[in-house]
């Protein structure tokens, strides 16, 4: 799109620059010579016919490009320079300067452009220079607002704070840190301002306010209209300049939008999307599920696909089981596939995610094979998710209680208003919020209370399982302790099973029954919380524990893990932890280890471990 | 007695909280409400407290990014508010700030070498390009980015979180500061990388004698790095003393509540903790008397009336609690 636009503009520019070579006659000299052929139809001699004075329309069109483009470029240069400076100054200085400049901008914006330009041009002599100046001086307001908004946004960013902390001058901060980040937007804006300026020039010329000694497209239209082109059916005299204007403006617009897409590459669609059921064979693994398992995941694999790239194996061959009232900790560093795993349980993966294998059995039913309508009945009602940062997801315009009521009503559409209100009160009390505060809005809640409200919302349909993605990460320790207590109480009172996603080992030790340690999309270790903390088997689990500052004992220096977690689209060929593992042997770099049963209810995937029992497709079932 | 590297005396920072109603006094948030502390050369002082307690404001006020409402800041014995502009710049050069979010604190369009070089340009140090380059590379190596040559040419998006935080640290080290003000430098990082940055800060102190004011809400990180710990609550320091004592044998009821709330990474030590109820009150409405009394499980009548000051309770260990004064 940018290329097409740029090509169109370059063509027009070429016409303007080489006008004397391309045009059959110079319109400035040709006035007398051809007066016999007024409004001659297009012919071999005059490809686009002649105008009211018998001049060649094609030549006029070519020469007209000069004026239009000159006005467009110079006027937009003036208005972008003025608008850019005012916007940046207002955005950067803030306070009284900002208010004064922006009120001034608002005043200029309120004055209609075209009438003002007409008055100004009429007052001054209608010359090319005056037209450029007037269009430039009138049209900067949009740029000023845009640049101010972008400057404000960039100014808040941490690296600007840091530059200031270092002692950088305002000038340096503006030129080195703010301007380069405003520039892409300014470039896009400039292209669009050029097209506006060209339109404005055409309008002014059409109204007869152009320099009569030059030829411009607007002026051609003006002459054609006022001198009987319509009545004599000389469509070419109108169509040609009109097409010229459309050509250039369309070129600018295409270039502008094209540039915007190149310069501001927005993230590819990453919203949650419903997934089609994967093609998996039901008889994949012999079932030895614990009879009391509420949720059982078998051999789940998820890929992320992108065009021209090998698929990223975000989750591979993952299995676990969850019983009623059990809290399972899902631990791992960022990018290890935790969030992908929990999203795939309910087929809520982003568009690029594909479930390639495995089963998710909820009470014996494979959720991955269910039709969408039946799955919808399970989502939220049976298994609810509290997303990461969900406490910022409350609607600021609705009372919190009302938002919980919506969840209740969806669960039970037949409920009376009184019943819904009673249920909302119950839910709030259950998470430790006085029922009366349901009438308040999210901004009247503290961070901890908002998180409680989100949990209340998740409880609205009496789910059996809550999946909580980093529910306490942004909270202070005391609030975190309160939320952990709350989850523990709910588990005891309601028999809720919880999948608790976190990277905080302290929290895991505090509240979880079982732990699944993920690394690079696979299960590194899966066991009871006691086994994971006191007899960790996988080198990664051990390294993680050594790197964690344990508050309870005075310890030696922390041992960091060298290197960094693998990227999912460039996984090592062997064990995913091998590049960072201090005890890795040759086999570890070559072959991926299987999940071994290393204890009664203890599983780990490491070549250095000896299985105590054959793993053979058994479903892990730690107590 | 040697002069402390940094001394803060009765520092106040008040913000206007929203527009004043007619005929009403302007509501004021007392983000810092009389903070005093000292930091020796080569010492790591952890400043812990919940969000909104004023710990970040303290760092911003010390570096001069926020102007103090009143109070004194002395750097190596020099009063900063009385210094002229040139002197102030020279003093501030010796204290460098490290921000929380390594993903946001680097300009995405600048190469690592340019980012680390910037403080030198700003302060017109090492005008010769070759010497400047050498100094940049040395700072990168000190921050553990080796080979420095290779990292110097990278752009921020080509680095991992831990490496970015190292670049931030390198750009602070390049000025050879005597003091680092590290505002939650590890809270955005993964566990395995967190240890790496904490160890780096410890190494910088050991090798270069750099003092660190380590601001964190994570008591575990404070325990791993700090010599002394100051606990802040609603704009005041409520307990200050050696790290081992403050964290493992806290005296102030608030510090005790904080300590009890820290999850213990050992499932065999699960405890029914006494969770402190409620949340930190709005700093625009600081309670009268002891500011902690509405949440304090031990509060007595006198706590509502009298505002306790920080006082010595053991050698080098002080707390602001009326109940401790009586002993």
C-alpha cells in the first residue's frame, strides 16, 4: 500500500518536475495561439481536449501539478513545523504552558479553516506564497494535538525518567529520547497533511483566489465551471483536473496508511479465540485415572504456528490430575508455557495456538472433543479462570456488585432480582467484602479488594475448579497473605479445587498440595509439595530452590542459574534445561528425557534419574 | 566519627491531593512525613514497606527528581539544598538510580553502547571518543555483560530481562557513583534471574565499595542483600536496625505483621499466621496518634493520642512504638 501510494506521488512529482518536457505547450505562453479551438473534444492533437481559452488541457494538467504539489509540500511543512513544535512543547512542559498552548490550539481549531483562509487570501494579494502561508498557518492544529498526545505518552516512559535522573538536559531529553519516538507518527501525519493542503489549495483556487498568472488544478476547475464547460458538455475540462486532485490525494492517503502500518506494527491478533477440537485418538493412553480425579490432563501438547516459521512447541506431552479440594501449584519462569497450558484446558488459546494432542478430561468427559455449545456450559460454570491482572479488568462505570450480578444472572437467568441481590451479597461476604460495598465502584476499592471481587465473580456459578493465574503477584505481602487465606478457606468450605499459577515458590510452599514445575513447555517435575521442596529430583527444581531467597533461614549467597529460559520457537534438541544444567551429560544435549516415575507419587524428566517404577503411560497421581 | 555518605534529616514531601473545595484547606498527601536515616559508604540499606508507604518518593526526593517540602539531605556532609547548581550536578552524579522495570527503562531505539554512554555525554566526562568507549566497555563488564564489545552493539529488544537490568546498572556504574538508589530492581524479574542481579549488587558493593539504598517490598530479597533494614509505614520509618534483627526478630508490631505474612519456602513450616486485617490507609488521612494504631493488634488507649517517635531499643536498633518506650 505504501509502495502504491509512493509510486502515485512520484509519478505526480515527475510530471511537475519535467513539465516543460512533457507538456505539448506551455500554458503560460499559449493563451493567444490557440484561441480558435475553444472546448475542443479530445483528439490526437489534444489528448484531453482544450479548455475555455483553447489551451491544451493535458498541458494544463501537467503544469498544474507543479502548483498543487508546491503548495502541498510547503504548506504542510509549515503546518507540521508549527504544530509539531507547539505539540511537543505543550506535551513536554505540561502545567500552565500546556494549558495555554492547548487552549490557543482549541481556539484556532474552532475557527473554520476554509472561510478563514478565504478571508486571509482575499485580504492579502492572491499569490502562491500567500496561499502557502495561509494554508500552513491555519492547518497545524491536528498535528499539534497528535504530537502532544504522543509526547505525553513517551514522556511517562521509564527511560525518560532515567535520562532525567542521570541529569540530562531538557533539550537532550527532547531530541534524543522523545523526538525519535514521536517521529514515526509525525511522518505519517505529514503525508496526510500534504493531501489536506492540496485539497485546500484546490478549494481556494476553485473559488478564484489563486494567482491568475499560474495554472493550478483548482483554477482549471474554476475556469471550466464559470465559463460554461458544463453547458457545452466539455466534461474533459472538469474531469482532468479533478482526476489530478484525486490521484495525488489518494496517493498521499495510501502512502500515509501504508507508512503507519510499517512504522507502528501492531501486535498480531492475540485475542482469545475459541478452538476447534483437535484430532486426537481417544484410545491414546490406557486409562488408569484415579477414580476421584476431577480434572485429568493427558499428554497435552500445544503449538503456536506462524507463517514461514516452524511451530513453537509451547506445551508438550503434559499430564496431571486434580482432585476435589486440591490446590495444585503450577510453577515456572515467564515464557515456560504456564498460561498457554491453562488457556488450552478450556480451549481459549489465541488464534495462533493449536492443540495438537492430548485429552482434558473433566469428570470423564474430554473437553477438547466437546462441541462448542457443551463446552460453553463447562467454562466458567464448572471451571472458572481468574486471569492475571484481572483486578484491573473491572468495569469502572458499573458498581462492583452489579458486575457480579451479571455473572449470577448468566448462570441462572430465571432468578428474581431479590434472589440475585441476595446471592451477590453472599458472594461478597464470602470473600470478605461487606455486602454494602457492592454498590461502590472499582476505583473506591483497593487492589486487594478488587482481587477479592474478581474471585467473588469467579465463584458466582459455584464452579468446582478455579484456575488462578498469578493472583497475588502485584499485591503486597500482607494483602497476598489475606488472599492466600481466603483461597484456603474457600477450598475447605466449598471443596474447590484450585490450579494456582505462580512463580513464587514461597506461595507454593504455603498453600499448595501438589506442584507441577514447568520448564520450556514440558513438565520438569510433578510431585507433592513436600517432595518438591524436601527431595527435589530435577536439577531445574533444585536450581530454582537455590536461587530463591528463603526468608526462613539465614542462608549463604544465592545461586543463580546461568543463561536464560529457552525461547519456545528455538528449543534445544535434547533436554530443555540442558544448556543451563550444571550436571548435563552428552545424552542430555541429544535426546529429550521422558517423564519418569522416581518415587511413589513423584515424577521427573531427567536422564540422570533412575526410574523406581516403569512409567508406562500411567497417570501421575501424587497425594 | 566519620561522615555518613548520605544523611536525611526530617525529610517531608507533601503532594496536593486533588483540587481544594471552596473554603476548605487543600487536602495534602504526606508521602514523606519526617524521614531520617543515615547511610555509610559501602553499606546496603534496605527500605521495605507496602506500596504507597513512600519508599519510592524517598528515593526520588534524594536524587532531586522531586523537590523536598522541607527537611535536609546531606551527601558526604554537604547539604544538597544549599549547593549551587553546578555543585548539585556534581553531587547527583555520585548517586545513580536504578528503576524497577528493565523492559521500560531503556530507550528502544538506542544501542546499548549509546545508552551507557549517555551519562558521560550529559556530564561532559571523557570527551575523547576512544576513552569514552573504553569506559563504557568497562562499565558493561562490571555489570557482568561479557563480551562487552558484543553487547555494546545490541538493541534493547535483543536482550533478556536480566541483561536489560544489567544495562541499566552499567549506565549507572559508568559515572562511578558512590551510591546506587535501586527502586525494586528485581521485582519484575524471574526467580532464576533475580538471584543473578542481587548477587551483582552484592559484588559491586564488595568490589567497588558502592553503597546501595535498596528499595523493595520483598523481605526475602532484603534479607539476602542488606546490612541494615528500614521499615516504612505511611511516610515514616517505624523500625530501623541490623537486617538480621529487624527481619528475624522484629520489634514493631507492623514489622512483625510483615514478617508473618512472608510465605516460607518450606511446606513443613506452614503456620496459621495472624494476618493483619485491612489495608494501608490513605496517606491523605493519616490517623492521629500512632499512625499504625487502627490496624495494630496491640494498640492501647495512649496509641490513639500520642505519636511515637523513632527511639533506640537496642544497640543500633530503633523503633517507633509507644509500647516499646515503656520498657
